[in-house]
């Protein structure tokens, strides 16, 4: 009896503790005063000395009831003597993830200051000190810029009645960015300014859906253009999985380009000629073979394997054992197997020396990421504190909020059949409604996560108006601006894109 009473008491205590924990988790979070840090600067961009104002601040977002639910962190660079705002563009810039802060585009390419990492991807940038330099190829002479961090990244966070489910999903994320952009444009009196979106990776997924969202909610905002860096609109072409035939199609030319770079294939040919040869093979021969599957005769299978070995630099026997389907993780490990090195995923130029030489895929992570991440993180924290005079009571989160991401595109009450994410049709619709909007797509040949051929494959479909799309290519990877010649060329290409009619 006494044992029964003791057990009951313990259970009641546990239930009360759990209830208090749930109540604590769901209780409204405090709404602190929004912080703002404004500084004045001068820099040399586009051959001109530009006086500009930097505004690093929190902006509250609200729910339908008008309650504050999140504080969005942004850093805006605006020309001090702007003149006619109808002629001064503003570009809203963000990275991807989902769950990545805008640090990479901020300190890698667009910002007034950028961190210089090894352009040739030969060495790890290691520990401090790092090299933060003036961005002489910056675009502040041409456009104002607003860098945006989604909730859970940077200094952006939930407040009041806000919950993760309000932001951590494809539609929810897009709605929050649309609200922020409208708020910023209204508060800064920029409705008449030309407006651009610049996104990278998942940021391009967001941008394509965001363009459509900005047309709605009774506040139609038409964009002048989108800059899509390492596009990821249709995930069928950028998700390397065993049964995803589309990915074997879209990744092959990037494998060929990377094998060419490491001198494992295509020697004696230019990169452009070799990748075009691989494109032709993919469309005309490899696609039909993949769709035949086990119906493919042995002699044809053998011929395909020989060509795949020719393009990828991998052993023909290995390709046959792979059933003509090479998963990207395996390619990363197999290409330089003779040297005991694993190549990067974000950028195939990078190489990592792993202890386990025979693992199926890289086990240390992505060499193209871990070899530069510390330099970016340290540089951003130093730059914020020393030059922008940002003083916050919490750390700047470079990535977060991306777990348990909600990919569903319709309300729970509506039927939805799961399929690969694809916001390309949204872009196609927006381009057809807004006949002035143009798109620039920047792709790296050695990008092994969002392949350049996937960009071509996606933009040839989905109702996209190809006459208003510019496709640009760079001899680097996902973050092509880490390669200095590509940073310079990307800057030139964006300048031409914004200034052209």
C-alpha cells in the first residue's frame, strides 16, 4: 500500500513537472525593445567614392492579430546622398539552408568588406587571424543592399507568441520574408525604387516563391529582377538518391567538369568543350538508358559504362557494379581514391584528407565548407563589433532553425501528395504576369550540390520565359565568389544585368 502511494506520488510529480515544462515552452516570449545600430561609412565602388549609411537592426514581424511574433535581423547599406529614389535600386539578399544566415553572401561577395580565403582551394584557412578586406568589386555605387537573416539564424529570433511552426517551412518562410520586405520598403519610402532579390542555394528556392508571394496579400509588389546564385528550384535535380533518376541526369556533367579539373578525364580538351560533349551524351544516350533500366541489353550497358568512365574518370568495373548510377557521395570518395582524398560537395576543387580511406562517402563532412567556415564566422563577428558597432546580448547564429522543416505547400485541410520541392513554376507564373522582370542564373561548374546542368534542365521547363533569363557560368563551385577570378566576373555580370534594359 505504501509502495502504491509512493509510485502514485512520483507519477503525479512527473506529470506536474511535464505540464509546467509544456506551459513554459508555449508561454509567450518577452518582447524586448528592438535594437538598432546606425553608422556612417565611405568606400570606393565602381570607380566612385560612395558615402553610405549602415543600419543593422531588428524588425518585428506580426501575426494576423497584430501580435509581434519574431524579430528579423537585417543589415542595410544605403547611399547617403541618394537623389531620385526611382532611379536607385535596392537588392534584398539572403542565403539558403534552409536555416542559413546571410553571412556567406554578406562577407563573401556583396558586402562592403569581404573575407579573403584561398582562391585556389588548396589549403584550409585554419585558425585566426583572417584577412578581411575592402570589397573593391562591390556594388554600392549601383544599388542599395539589405541582408536578411531568417528566424533562427543571425540575430533573428522568436518573440511574444511566435513559434517555430510559424516560420520553419517553405510557405511560412516565404510569408515572413514578404512581410519583412514590405515593411522595409514602406518604412524607407522605397516603393518607387527598382527592386531585386538575390538568393543563394535554398535562397533561390525562396526567391522564386517569394516573387509570387509579393504579388499577393492585397499589396502587389512587382520585382525588376532576381539574381539566382547556385539555383535550387526543382529538388529532383539536386537530390542525389538511389531511386531518383533525374539526379543521375543532372549531376553527370558536373562530375565530368570536376574530373576534368582534377585531371582524371577530358585531358586535351577545354572545359567548355568537354562539358558540352557530356551534355550531348546525357540527353541523347544516358537518359534513354536510365529509363530502360534492366531492359538495357548487356552490350549497351557495357558501352554506357565505358562512356561514363570516360566522363567521370572512375573505373568501368565500379560503374558496372553501380548499375550505371553514381551517387554523388560515392563520387566524392572515389574520384581521388588513389590519393586517399575526398573532394568537396559545395565545391569539387576542395580536397580533404580523411582517416577512413574506404568509407562510402566523406565522413569528415564537406571539405569545401569546413575549410572556410571559421574564417567567415570570425570575420563577421569582428566586422560587426569593430566597424558596425553592433552590441548584442546573444551570439550570431550562422545556421539554425532548419530542422523539421515543413515542406508542405498547402494548408493541412487541403490534399497534398508529397513530391520533390519545385518552386520553378512559381517563377514561370511571376515572369508571365510581370513582363518586365528578368532573371540571372549564376552556376559553378564544380558545384556538386546544385549542378549547373540542373539549372539548364529546370529553366528549359516550368513555363519560364527563357528570353528574359541570363545563364552565367563560373569555374568554381556553389560559392563561386571564393575563387577571385569568378568574384570579379560575377560582379561584372550582375552590373550588366541590373543596368541593362
